[in-house]
């Protein structure tokens, strides 16, 4: 059979779509949150899709494997922090998780109230819940993202005024557990006019040691290693944006003149 450029994967069950824009919902159905692609550098042709569903107190993961071409349904898991929370009877909604973010084999889903974060280890498919380390900043409406450093260490970045603050997840030897530790804060006040970020910054994603940010009409990147903030390209589209690394297109190999012209146009924006 000839290889196909695209393929269709059937939905494994009936769901409520949290982004259905007011459509009538069947309240007996679970809520579909998001789907994440899991792959490895060792075997890039093999992948899994991890699909999270939830109701008011429980979560469930379904996993699609391209090897078997089928879905595996894991058991429902009660989330104690949700079951025992005094906010549950008052929040009036079942949509209590934000969209997930991946980092080094982990998927993080912050609670909508900002107090906790649901974490799935995709190696063991086990859930855990942690207190969210920037709860007070979320209450203030700060933009944030979860991702990983160049070395694959999970990290959080959030924007506090003109400062981009970074925390990493490290093992705390005193307490014997993993914890989040402040590592850096990059102040952008001096570069605000040059970079055109006086209108504020939003964290788009964190991938491979770079924090991708959106300003008015521009996408920027912050290298966590060098602390250098740079313009990438004008933003002529709407969110969501999903940065990824791809191979250099074969048709552009050796075409340095055209590439230099493009780079020069961006630097003059």
C-alpha cells in the first residue's frame, strides 16, 4: 500500500466538547479536554495519542497507538483535590482543567482555580497532583506556560509586568520530593520600545529551552540559556500557535541569499 500523507483516526467514544460554543450538551457524557502527541527520537515513526477526558471529580486517559491502530482505555481516576475541594459545589461548572502542556514525558493540566496542577507521567500513565507554584500570579491574570529546558528539565515561565520569570522542577533533597525552584527573571524594560512589547507579553509555549512569546503583532523567543530575547516574525494570524522543530527544507539547502534577505526583512520590522 502506498504511504498516505494524512490519515483519519476515529473518536473512541461519545464526548462533550468543552469548545462547542453553546451547543446543547449531554451532561451524562465525559468532557473532552485535549489530545497530545507522544513520540521519541529513537523511533520517530512510532507515536501515541494521549486523550484526556474528565467529569466533575475524575479523569480518564485513552491512548491510541499507531502500532496497533487502536485505542486503549485506562481506568477512571478520582482526583482527591477535586473531591474534597469546598469550591466544587459552588463553581457551577464541570470544566475545571485548563489545556495541557508537555514537558519531558510529562503532561501538565493546571486547575482552572490555579491552586493545583494535574500531572500525567506518560511513561507509567499514572496521575499525580501538585500545588501550583504560581497560584498568586494566576489570580493576578499573569500569562504563563509549562515546558522544558534544553536539558529536558520541566520549567514554568510567566510574565509579571515587564519581567519574564522562570522556575524549574528539581528534586528537593531536604524534603525528598520534586519541587519548583525560581532560577531567573529577565527584565525587558530597556528593550520594550525596540521590541515593540509595550502592549504586554503573552507566553505562547516553552520548547527545547526557548520561551515563545506574543506581543502586539510580533512573535518573540527568549533563550533560557543566554537570556537573549529576539524577534522571530510578525504575527499575522490568531492563536493558537504551536512551535515545533523541523528539518531544513531540501529545496532551500544552499539558498543562503534568499534566506539572508528574509532575515534582514524581519530584523527591520
